[in-house]
């Protein structure tokens, strides 16, 4: 990847932090919705324009994903023929536009030190985005309206006492849910940075400050699903590290930050997050989430209702007299729109990604890069597991982070694979996704 493309990609990750705020301020203008997508197109042009092979053949490991991705893309294009063209294009963008980020993520990663510097920049961006969200919590909606932001929809949550409620802050995004997704991914990858070796004191300081502010910002966003996924992801990451003392230390740190946050932000925030473990949430999970899942939609219309009928982004351009069917499930959205074929194709992609990650895991066991690799893998796995009840891939920044993470974790494993092949004195002969010299490592008594 050339220098210009790398700078543009850095800008994309920076602009992702403030995209919702720009949309809020510029509303009802529609162009701000595609500013980031225009830059992504430029990256695709610079990276794949001269060498299209990089899109479909960046490495033997990525090639394993190409056939299910091509099958899924073909189904989307076929359904576009019968859809309203503009609505269909918006839907196609949400489904397919970010998938080439797999190859971009693969080509972007160059070394352990380089990627740690990238995560440090993400931590810096997150400091600003988190502080702004906490600031809004204390000043209220006036903090946004004074900036000219008029697009956001206010979400309120009941507090600990009757008649008390607090505003769920959207931060620099258009909704508290998107804000929570942003904070959850960055919190996980920054936690991984703090758990790795060979980072400078300045990087540690930036990462520590960023992580504390991210957790506080997650509290004011009131987004329970991103917070639950973040907490579970960090727990799995600590287990993968294999150090009991580290688990205890991070548990105490997390408890201290949570106690400070609840004391600073008030009882309404504490009540909101205590409700995660309540029985009412289990009932809501069963009746609301599973009740609106894809099975009823598939039984009613096995071939789907067409592109745009459930895509959230389509509501901005859908014609009069039509409504977008709201679904809290990404698999439900695909099932409603493209039926059994689309759902089966996407599940094939998910299974292929999961299988590939398990096969690559053996190459990073003794690597200094392994904690960051585990963080990216845990993010991908938890995103896939949440898709039956969560529409995280139907909007930014969830779709950007997911597909980029898939490519990045494959590249990290490939870097370690090449190191082992070099240490063994073997040449890289891409039989399957592993060179022969490295595959011998996994044989008994080798």
C-alpha cells in the first residue's frame, strides 16, 4: 500500500470519530453521509486501480473467503434488479461496500511496531470523542443544538427514582448505539495495546487515559449491548493471555473505573447498567429480539421482500407511503430482504471466517503480536455471535471495523507464519494457506 493510501486510511479512521457530528450539524444535507465513502473509494482506486489482483488475491489465506463473498455479492446484485434503484444502491453499499476493507486491512498492516502506533492514534482520537460525550452528558442537548446539530433523536432512560431520567448521549455520532459501538471497539483494541510489551511510556499514558474516558463515555451513552460485548471481549482477551495475576489486576482496575464512573455520573447511569443482569432483560431478549428474528420473516416470504425493505440507511431516500421495517438483527435484515439464499450465503461467510481464524491461531501462540491479534479475533467473533440480535453491520462504524479487522488479523498471522518459515529455513510454498515447512510444526514430535 502506497503512502497516499495509508494517509487516506488514517483520515478515514479519524473522520469516523466525528462523522455523526458532521451529519448532525449539516442536516438536512445528504452529502455528509457519503464524505467518508468518497475517501474510501479513493483508497480502493489507489490500491486496486493499478493492481486489481490485490482485491481478490492479497494472500492465500484471504483467498479462502473469496468464493463465499462472491456468492453473497452475486445474490445482492441479482436482487438489485427488482428493487427501486436508489434504495437498492444504498442497501448494496451497506452490504458490500466495506467488504474490500478485508484486503485493505491486510495490506495496511506492515509490522508490530507500525500497528501499535496506529492503535495509539486511535486512542488519541477516542480521547477527544469520549470527552465530548461526557461534556454533553453534563450540559444536556443544548450542547449539540448550540453547534447547529438538529438531526439527533433524543433517547431518555428512567433513573433510580420515579420521575428521574437521563439523556443517552450520542456523542460525536447520530445515535447512542453507534457511539457505543465505536467506544466498544476502541476500548478493546486499546486494552490489547496496554497488555502488550514494548510500548513507550507516552503510549501507555495515552492508552490509559483513553481507556478510562472510553468507559465513562460508554456509561453516558447508555448502550448496554456494546458495553456487554466490550466487557465479555476483555474477559476473553484476559483469559487468552493466560496470566492469572493479569486477570486479577485488570478486574480491580475495571471495578475502580466503574465505581468512579457511577459516583461521578449519578444513580441513573448505575441503574441503567445494573439492568443488564435483570430478569426483565432476559424476557426482553426472548420476546423482543427473538420474536422479531428472521424465522417468521422466512416463513412468510422465503425469497425475501427485496433490497431496502429493512436497511436502516434506506429510510433517508425511500419514497412516500413506504416504510423501512425496523429490525434489531442483522441476520433478520438480510433474511427479510433476500430470503433463504441471502441468509445462507452470509452464514457461509461467517463460518468461513470463524474456521480461518481457528486455523491461523497456531501461528501467533508465541508472538509478541498475539494480544492484539486476539483482540481483533475476539471482536470479529463477538460481532458474528451478536448478529442474530444486533444490526451492528448495517451502519458505520461497525461495518468498517469488522471487515478491516478480518484482514488485519489474517495479515498478523501471515507475518508470524513467514517468520516461522524463515526460522525453519523453508521456502513459502502456498499449499492451502500454510507453507509446508510451517505445517510440520504441528505434527507430533516435530
